[in-house]
């Protein structure tokens, strides 16, 4: 059973990951707007592709979570298919804390 401290820690960790994913999505919107006016560099095109794939990964994970019992099913699904999560949710805690500083 999780203690209150473990639950607080999990909330904090995922809050940071969600913020990181939103920041990356803002960059995607900027790059898409930029592509309407000029050509993107290869690096920018790679970022666009990566972010679009992240969005495509988030939809099935969110759908599973919303199903009855999805909160229990999603961790099992993640164990067997780790690529189902967006990139911000797949990085290690140490990397997440490094980016914050």
C-alpha cells in the first residue's frame, strides 16, 4: 500500500512530466506556424516528427486510462509496451530533475 509521502511524490513527478510535455507541445505549435512561412531545418523537422509521434502515443494511453479499471490496466500495459507513453513520461527521474535546474 502506498503511503501519503509516496503518493505526494508520484503526483509531483508526474506534474513535472506533464509540464515538460506541454512545453514540447508549444514548441510543436511554433514549428508548425514557422513551416507555413519558411522551410524548416532537418533538426526542426525531426522535432516536429517526434512531437507528433508523442501525441499519437498519448491518445491510446489516455483511452486505456479512461476505461473502467483503466487505472489498473495502464501500468500493466506500460510494462509490456513501454513505448505507449509520450517521451516526457519515459525519461528517468534524474534526467527530469536535471532539466528543471
